[in-house]
């Protein structure tokens, strides 16, 4: 029985790579796919035996077992047993090693290569000039040996192929043929050509190969195969499969390629073995004719390019917390130490889990995973206090906690987390805090934080949940670390603590309007404890509108009074307003500062800012007091909702998202984010001179109306935030 697996074949099965060691070829590398006792540091020697870094020696029959093949089909074992008359399947003598001794010991030498006895195969270039020659020796035991040499130009030989350009076997005939059969080995190619000649088919069809085996195919110039019909007939082993794949990857799209797998050729067999088993050229050619033309696998598009229409057709982002958190996105909540950021993060999480509006902002209910990376001892009391404060709300199985850090930047860890929470199908995952869930990463490194940002995106995409990450600011109150994270997330929220109150600000909102600042004050809640009553905290939103715990500056009051007295509900342009105040003795600088205050406090707005003739409108009027206006404490009741595209005075743009009204059970909890654009700057328009206008304001007569009476129903037709719906 002839050997079917060479040392190189077995090395390929064990994922070992060849390298030169002391003039010999060895195969080294870790073996992740072997089934035997291989380990890191294992190497395969040229004679087929193996050894690991601990010095343990592996016989050839052991190596064959590792590769999962019959030892009798492993070439070194077959050669050894043929020389010693041992060809039994169990190895005959139990002391039979099937190989030489470990490295350093003497080993049998191969017989000297006799070129005179060798079968020689010539490789000529396109002009018929001999480039090099391959010699093949076949031994009685079934083994074989190959050598190569090239002419030295002086009638002698150089016994290597260094510096010679490699060409296809039978190159001139290949270039003239229309159909080429590509196989492995000169003996196989010659067998094909002999049969083609006998059938008078040689010429239009020619068989070819390359020197030094299947592993060196790509060292040869394959350009002559372009544009031809190429039938690839690989050997029936892993090296043949590799040669097939190498050829298809190189010429597959430049030639018309087919692949045929000849029957009855045995393991490692080729056309010679097929013919020995009774196969004929006619059968082989019929297989070539019937074989489908190879087509490259469809390549997945790396970049998805969309038209504007396709972009418009994409579903709009849906809110998890209306106006604040977008579903299946990422967000960041930052604050200085002891600024109650974990309280606010827990507040959001429990609102989502219990379907409780987040301080007037509707939520889409769903399961929540809270990763308390800094420990869950305090979290328990806070959650109890929150539930008690919200009339005994109970999240049940909708709220689960993991009380240890999870390093989500590790792909394996992240995959395990996603697998474990898949059944829960969470809508929100909270990482509290970034520092504890990014161990090993440098916060100031844009590369490391970019990697963490990618991990956040992957977690959101693969789990379908919004991922909220809590992070510390530095001592100065600024964001701590690389800006890669805030730049990558969809929403960046920050908290500022002032005594017993905290202000939630929107630093970034990618897919919606920026939220108005929310101010919360802490409320103490008593809960049962181990030793009696214990106190924890919850937070309630407080109203900070003008006139509710806040008053205007004196000049802002005066500028507001001039606006009310001079203009009707249609309002006035900025220049008209400025001139009226100028008549009242208010200089330009003071007017602009006061007007900016009125706009910032949402008392006067400019809905059409950036358009010609844009007008400022009064949106809040002085409320009637049954006892009259007592002076300093002025109240302002909302008469109409504040537009979302308010203008600005100076350089401070204003944005607003109004809290969503509480929905009934019949309404859906999904909210589409409203896309808005930043107001355009007010265009400068040239002044039109009127007759008699000499550059002063002497002829300007503003339209004046008596102060409008307040709407008596307005004060009762609003929610806690002063917004009408």
C-alpha cells in the first residue's frame, strides 16, 4: 500500500508552519485543532516524528494519531515498515517507533540522489529555452524523492532554483492550447498528455503543473492561463485542496475555471491512480464538460451607500425616555464625585422598569439590567426608597442587578453577557461606572477609549438595549479622560450639584432636540431597616420658571414693560423693539443684555429667527393679582407653548423639548425623535430710508396698544411645567 500523507500534509492538518532549523525543515507552532497530546511548543521534524518544548519525543505513529490518520498511510511510517518488513495495522513490534531517534541522535540517511537513474522533466520558457529540470526517483518501498537543477550556462548544472523565473510545465504548448488541465506533479501531467496524444486530442487540450509540489504553485508565473478554459484536477488530500484554492483565488476571475474530483483515486490519489483503478480519459473529459463553471462567492458589501430617499425611509429613532434616551443607543451620564449621579441613573432605570414617567417624561417600559460595578449595598436602600416614594411601585423581574464589574471591552466577556441576558430581552443596560468596567484601559488614551466606545456600540447593537454609562468628572468638574467616549455616544448628560439640588443638563443629543435643564431637589424617605427606620433619598423635579422662585432684573423688567406697552400680539422686529427702548432712555448695550435675559428665560421668543422681518413675540404675560401688583415679586403665567426653534439674542442658541403628556394605557409608549435644526442667524437687511428720515428716530411712531388683559383660564390650563397640550 503506497503512502498517502507526506510530512507536509500532516503538518498542514496540525496547523504547523515550516521553518529552517540547522539546515533541516521543521514545522512549528501551537496546535489548536489536533486530537492528540500536542501542546504549545510542539514541532514536527523532517523525518515525521515530533517533539515538544519539554523534550518529550513523539513517534511517527503518535503523530499520525494526532492527525487522525491511519499510521500505514503516513509516509515515514510506511517507509520504515517497508524497510523492516512491518506492515501490520497495529505496528507489529510494540517497540517500533516508525521514526528516527529524538533530535541530536543519529538517524538513517536517505539514499544519495542519482540523477542518472532519475526520471527527468524539463521546463522550457515560451521560446523553448531550458530554464530548469526536475528529477524524480521512485524507490522499491514506494517512497520517492525529488531534486531540481538549472543550467549554469557552461554545460554544467546548478543544483537549486535560486534566481530562476518559474514557468508552467509544457509552457509553449499551454500558450497555444484553448483548454488546459492543471494537476499536481510532472508524472501526473505527463500521464494526462500521453492519453491526450493517444486520442489525438493533444494540442487543443494540454495538461500542465508547477515544480516543487502544490505548496509552491503561486511562485510560478500563471499569466499564460488568463483567458483560457482551465480544468483543475487536484490531488485527493489537503495539499490538493490548498492548490485548488490558490489557483481559483489567482486566476478564477481571469479564466473560465472548472474543478473536477476524479472518482476511485483513493486518499491522496490523482489521475494516475484513477487510471489504475480502471478510469479512462473519455470519462475524465466527460466530467470536465459536465462540470459547472466556477463563480466567485458573492462578496458582502463593506459599505452600504444610501440615497436621500432611502435615508428618509429608514425608521426614525424611538425614545426609551421621551426626549432624553433613544432606544438601542448609547449615552453617558457624568458628574463630580458625590453629585448623586447613581441616584439619577437608578431613577431612570426604575422608571423604565416600572413604567413610571421620569419626572413628566414618558417612558417605554421594559426589563433593565443594572451593573453595579462599585457594589450593590447602597443600591438596595435607594431602590426601596424609590419604590416607597412611588406608591409602592414594584419592578418585579423587570429589574435585575449584577453587583460586580463586567469588562465589556473583552469580546468573550461581552458575548457571554449578551447570551445570558438574551432571555430577559432588556431595553436598558446601566454600567455604573465606566472606570470599573474598563479595567486595563487607559482613560486618557483615545485608542483605549475608542475601543471601549466600540464595545458600547456592540453591546447596544447586539442586545437591542440602550446602554447608559455612568462616569466621574475630574475635580474641576470637567469630563475626565479622552473625549472619545462623549464624542461617540448618542446622548451625553451631566449633573451639577448645588447644595441639596442637582441640575441635569444635556451636553449632547444626537437624534433629538437638546433637553431644557431639569432641576431636582433631594427628598428624604423613611424605609424599614435592620434596627428600625432608615433614611434614604429620592429626587423630585422643581419648577424654576421665571416668577416661580425667580425674578427678572430691573432693566429686564423695564425692557419687558416697554415691549408690552408698544406692541400688539404680532410682536416687533429687533430694531423696532430697540428703538422703543431707546425712547425710554435705555442705551443699546443695556437693552441687548436685558433682551437676552428675557429670551433666555423664555418670556420673549423669535420663532422665525433667521428670516427677513423676523419678529419677537411675547409668550408670557403678567398675571392679574386680585390684590394688585405689589412690585418686586412678578408672576408670569404661560399663555402659549414655547416654540422649539426659539431665536436668541447674542451668541447663545436655545433649544427646548417639552415633557410629553402622560399617556393613557391605550396609547403606545414609543416616541419618534423629532429632528430639528439649529436656528439660522438673522440676516442683515439694509435699512430703507423714508422721506424725512435723516438717520435719527424722530419720525418713528411705534404701534401701541393698551396692555392685554390676561386670560383668566390660562393659569388653570397647564401642567406642573407650565406647558399647555
